[in-house]
């Protein structure tokens, strides 16, 4: 299935929230850093997430957690390339690359990646928008900023999302291939993350399919007082909230539990009166 067909298939999926499984090929990710740094371990983990019901696999080679150490494009590609090559050749579901670099995105797309998931929404490397446009892939624009907003967090989010969408469309990314992500945990205070989650249903009415990534994040840890490996219940609570609010995809570490949560919330939501 080519990229345009995959984009349509993802966007036209209704009644069921898609689940994106996370594969971090990094030594320092906040939750599972180092567990899948070897390509064979990352590949095995990706296939396990597929068995658990993932609709998409998102592979990242650089930790984007607050305080994470940047790496070179060459090091990022050294980590990513063997994993992406295997999955693009043999996986039965779309593969996403988690990168903000145009060079890395272009290389991944040459291997057959279907989705570019950009945590900087084209701000870190504006050329990534052109790369995504030329490839005809799905592009996930995520809201991010260097410092938390001083004004009302949700109003700033909407304003900056609208500007980001305009940049994407102006670069040639098709409206049928564009997704948005409110960027929970990126450039926002604890209180702002909660405020944006509270108004998630409004964000879902902006006209673009929404990807929500809250899995094991610090907003959950601070609320529950738990380390990253002990945030399953909090993560599932945010997933349930997101499904009820209308998000179209959730990005998670714990795929099996998330799939079950999504199906249960959807059954309640769609039950006849």
C-alpha cells in the first residue's frame, strides 16, 4: 500500500481510536532508555507491539525528553536505519519515524516509512516540511516551544497550532495527510498540561485528526507520585479521556492495555440509548 493510500486509510478510520506503539532506539529515553538500543531488541519489541494490537509503530533514535542530550544526524541514523529497514520491508502496518531532522526524515522515507512524526513541528528544521510534502507521507505536526507560554495555555496552543498548520499547507503537505498533536509535556508547565488536557475535546474540533501522546509522562508522575515505569494507570486514564474527547490516535508504550482501554471507552460511547 502506497503512502497516499495509507494516509487515507488512517484518516478515514472512524469509530476506533488508533494506537501507535513506541519503539525507542535510545540509551536515555525517560521511560525505557537502553532497553531497545540493540537493533535486534528494538525489532523484536516492535513485532511484540504489533501482536498486542498496535496500528502504527513509531521508531525514534534520539530522546526528546526535557534535558535530553542532542545527538548528531549520523548517530541518529546509525540507530534507526537497521530497525526501519527491517520494519519497512516486513511489517504489515504503517511505520512512523520520530524525528525533527529533514535529513533523517528523507533517509527514512527512502526506506519506505509512511509517517514523519515531528516533535518540533518544523521549527527545529523547516526543511522537514518540504521533505514530507515531496514524499506524500503523513506528517504529524506537534506543538512545542522553548519556554512555557505566559498567556493562557490553551489559547496560545490554538493560535500556534493554526500558524503551524498554515506553514505545513504552504509547504505543500496535503490537508488529507496532516495530523496535529497538542504536545503534552513539551514547553508547558504541569498546570498547563492539565489545562490543555481538560480542553482536549475543543482541540479535537479544529478540523484536523489529533494524535495524543501522554504515555508515562511527567504530568502523570507528578500527579500520582510515581516513577515512569509505574504510570500505567495514569497513562490509561489519559487515554480514556482522549478517546472520549475525540482524539484519533494515541501514542503509547503499553499497547495491549491501551487497546483494551480504547475498545471499552468506545463501546460505552457508542452504545445505543
